[in-house]
C-alpha cells in the first residue's frame, strides 16, 4: 500500500514507498474551507499519479491515515477521493480500499454535441439531488426498518442482475433504490419529490453516461452499484454520517464526470471553430 509521507525533500532518503507529498496540503490550514482543502489534496495525489510516483495498482492509504497525516476531516478526504474517482484516476473497491487505475490513453472524453444542453440540465438536477438525497440517506440510516432494507436490497439485486444481462434495463432498479431510501426517511415529502421527478433523475436516461465515464456500459454500471452498496451498508448499520458521505460521493461522481466532459467538448468545439 502506498504510504503517506510528511517528509520534505531533505529528509531520510531511505523512505522510498510511493507517497502523497505533504506539500500538497500545508499544515495549519484548518480554517480554510473544506472544498479548498479537498482540491489541494486532489491536486497532490493527482500529480503523483501523473508522474508515476503512484503507479497503477497501488493502494492508497486509508481514510484514517490520510486524516491523521494531514490533519483534515473525513469529509475532506472523502470529497477528494470522490473527485479522483470522477476523474478516472482511482477506484474504490468496497471493503478493500482505493487503488490507482491504469490510464486510458486514446479514449474519447466528452459529450456528443447534441447532448450538451441535456448535460447542463442533468447537472442542475444532480445539484438538487446532492442536497436532497444526501440528507435523505442520513435520515434513512436513523429511521429505516427491516422492510425498508429489504426493499433496498431487492433493488440492488435487480440492478446487479441487469448488469449481468448487459445493463440495458438497469434504470428502473436504479431509481427504485433511490426511491426506497426516500421512503425510509419516514418523511413523505422526500418520496413525493423523487416520484414527481421520476426516472429522469438518472443521468443515463438523458446522456450517454458510460461514454462520459470512458467505460463500457457493464463496467460503468458495476462501479455505480458498488457506490450503491456503500450507501446501503451505511444505512443498514445506522451510520448517518457515512450514509450522507456515501450518497454525496455517489452523486458528486456523476456531476464531476459530466462537468469535465462538458468542458472537454466545449474546448474541442472552440478549437474547431478557431481553425
């Protein structure tokens, strides 16, 4: 596993394990906003991945180790890991850890020009969902019943079965899982809002999410369902904080992938017009 190091360049040269350099996040920055800290952590880890200081297959330190090494909160660490996942640099495997991914050279990263308007609207819906469903997951962890958990489990199992069969019918169980969390809050207004918006809440009903993520559909859906499993596990054990964090990461990943793809598409269009 790659280790965190707070060493400066003049320190013990015998320490040669891949490390996230402490310079990426100076100490004494506790008053700064968590998003700024998360951004700096992303920049630091991302730079080491690009320079091969952290190589494909390397396991990153645990959340607790990063928190201890840099004096940042769990929220900061999770937001940073979420952004790295959205950028396709790392992958979190449920119950195992976070690993550096192989780069994907030569793959198209963007949105079909005709989908740009839809992508902007989907990002707006995702902003709403991050606010709504993050709290929904936290409340569900406090109030869920065994029946609620059974419904969530059934939705996840149906999702996985669809992935095995190619993933073409996974939208319905995806929406069913998120709606079941809303029901588990015990507050009917969460479920009313979700039901009103319907399956259009799911980004891939309107844009090609797997293309945006640079993955084939089954690979993309398996990763989505791993994120679902993280949410379910936190709700099942009654851990509100972790449930909120897992839901935020899940939805933020989608938003960040779309944002990056939209920017890449717009840059490509601008470059084409300037020729």
